[in-house]
């Protein structure tokens, strides 16, 4: 068995959906896990990782081909901190800070054919800091499977008005996929 790491942002961008029991072919960037992954997973779990998948930068000649026998979603606690944007600190230097309670000016874009898109920039910058030693595995049936019934309901619009300055939450970081390779 070979255990392959799949990074969430890369796989969710353009990886194909698959489930336990499917035959799959992973392009392998490296057989030596990166230090950042080792920091997130910890010494015991990183010792089980045999390869790191990638498919964005190039076509990799190193491959793991076989039947998927298990999938584990990997999540980690993070602290999400929000702070107001200030001119020169995330907002353009020439920006004028609106008074508390006022909204930032709308930014618009003419899309042609009479369509115009307007959106206000966020008043906040978000910093996400991982919490050490909080990685957890959860069994999954696959990656990128349809799970609408499990989705969290969207928050009410009023919940966006005054976000908490700091909150702790769980964040999925990727998947560990166990593959029974073809010989």
C-alpha cells in the first residue's frame, strides 16, 4: 500500500472526483514530504506518508497507479483573526478610511453588453494561523464527491455585518489516500 498526500487547494481546483474502490493514477511531485506538511501532521502521521501528489506545474513521470482502498480527510484547527483595513495596511495608500458604520466605496467593472458588476471591497483583512498539534483524520468515501446534504447552511446576511475579531475553527487541509498499487 502507498499513502499519497493530496493538497486541498490544488485538488479542489481541478482534480477529478474519485471514491474508494476506483482505479486512479496520481502524478507524484516528490516521495519526500515537505517540512510544512510534517509540521502540520506531526512526526507520527508524517511517517506514514509515502508520496505527495501534484498536477499543476508539470506532468510528473513518477506515478502511483492502483485501486483506492481508503481516503482520510485531514483537518486542522486554525485561528481566524480579522482586522480593519487601513490605508497603507491592505487598502490602497490613497484610500480614505470611511467612518465606522459606513461602507467602502463600490468597485465596478463593465462586462459589456449592458452588464455591469459592482462590489464593495471587504473592510477587513483576514489572517489564518494554524494551531500546532491539532491535525485529525476523518474517514471519507472519496474526494470531490457530491455532498450537498452535508453542506452547512449559508449564514444570514446580518452575520456578515460585524464579524468576530477572532475565532477558532476547523479547516480541511487535504487528504491522505491509500492506494493498492498495481505490480
